């Protein structure tokens, strides 16, 4: 593996997986079809390893050497709860399959990577009644990978609520240190198909509720027995307590967005339900500066679609999303001395919420910057997975080879 473990980065965007892996890893190849994102990738990482183009048109001849890791944050739109539900048959999320064809070909060429990480929204667990998750697991098993999954909320690392699914697969010959795995406690009731939440908790690995959620346990239990035989319950330690809150990320005078007028702020407040108005009132009573966020969402009331403004003041931002019209952009709310101010979240603030340093070069245009960050993977989450799973697994491979 030379002096550094190597990797291919598919659906690379602005290189946030690369940022998380860090300087101790060596990128051999990166790909994204979005030319605007590719400009950001080049601005931050150079363009030597980057290939801009559709994954459907890539051949393994373009992939140099043999990577130790392949990271693929494939498009989530068709798997998201907010999407149209096309799943892995969709135009965007369906690009998983041409990507996987490359992995199959690498196997035939004797270049199968030791590790593969697939990152996506948690909707991948339930898309098409769980059938899409089963198909992904089938694809891994057919290429002789053992695999497991973790649901990691970025809020453990940055002040943004962003749970994501990480499927981590190890080639069949990779040594699996016992310290990286958890053992399951399985009840007879669960074996017979019961779905009681208490029993599901008993079935999950010991002390693992942080990353092995109920939805993940249900998805695992829905797998055919042959796939469950290839399943691994990865052991990932909890990170240290996060020491930065939302207020630390927010700028007083952003350069790319303006504070709203009083009438614009009042218009947002007028869209709030009683529950959200109560949050504003509570923030005013706090007696100190309070920073929150707001999304405009379409809700149904008495069968009628209405637009609501929903706020939170729990020191955590809502999940950043790729903007598709003003309603999906996140707003900042600041309540101080009885006054409420509002504005769109700035591009730099979104980057901070993704764990990117302020030195990271963002696109000049606001929409392009928001699109880049909203589509990315949170940098410190990648670092945590790399430090506590990927790197120990590869270290075990090195020790095996040396022996």
C-alpha cells in the first residue's frame, strides 16, 4: 500500500470526503459530472486526479493502480423522503449501478478495493419498502464483500442535524479485528418476526444505539438470511462532546446575504404556527442573544396545502439541502433584546456547518456555493469513520501481509 493508503472518490463534489480522509491518505482518482463542483474541487485540491464526466462513461482503464478504499456518496435525490420515490431506478440515485459495474470489473481484473464506503440519506433503508437496501447488500455480497452499516448524525460533530447512512464493506479476505465489531443479542421473539421496539433494542448490538438505529435494525432483519450471513455490526466509538454550537458559526455581517427588513421578518413570523410562535416568545424571554434557524415548509391543514415557517432554537441548524427554489434554503434567526432579525444563511456558514475550514475556497455565486455544501458529506464524520474503522482495518491488512 506504499506509504499511504490510497482511494478513489466517486461523486466527489467539492472533495469533502477527501478533506475528511486527510493528508494521511493518497487520492488516485476522483470523479464528478457537475462542472461547477469540479471547479471547487480543483480550487481546493488541484485537478490532477479529477475526471469530470458521467460515471456511466468511465472505464476501469481510467482508474490507476489498485485503491485500498473506494468512497462513493452517490446521489440521494431519488432515495430521499423529499424526492419522488424512484429509488435506485431513478435517473440520479440510479447512477449507483454504473458505479457498481466499475467495482465488478475491478474484481475481475484482480483490483477489487479492500474497503468500500457508500454514503447516502437514511431513506435508502426504506426506499421501495426496503427493497433498494436489499439490492445494495446483494450487490456487495455477490462481489464477496462483508458489510455493515452505521447511521451517523452530524450533530455529534457539528451543529447541524444531518443523519446519514454509511454502508462500510470489507473484501472477504480483509482481517476483521474483534475490537472493530460488536456482538448481537438476539431474542427468540425477534427470530420469529416480532417488531416490538423493545425487542428490537435487545436484538441490536450491545451499547450501540448511537449508530445502530431502530430503522437500521429493522432493515437488517428484513434482509434474506444469506445476506445477514455477510452482515457485520461495526463498532464505532462515540466522539468527544462537541464544543461548538450554532452561534459560533454565525456571522454578524455576511457579505453574500443581507438582513431582512422588519416587514420581511414579520412576514416569516406570520407564517408560523402557534408552536413556533411560542419558540420565538421563549427566545425573547431568554435574556440573552439567541440564534436559531428556520425553514419554510409546505404542510397540510384540514386537507389544504399551506406554507409554514418552522423555527428551532436548540443550538443546532436544520439539515442543509440542495436549494431548488427559495423554500428549501435555510434562514438564520437572531433574537436579541426583544428584537427578531432574519436572513438567509450565508454560504460560509453552510460550509462551517459541513465542517469545512474557512480557508476552503467556495464558489463566488451564492447558489453554487449552497448547492455544493448542501450536497456534501460532513468532514469530521468522514474523519471519525476513517480513524476508528477504515485505518485500523487497513493496518490489520498490513500486519497480515508482513507476517
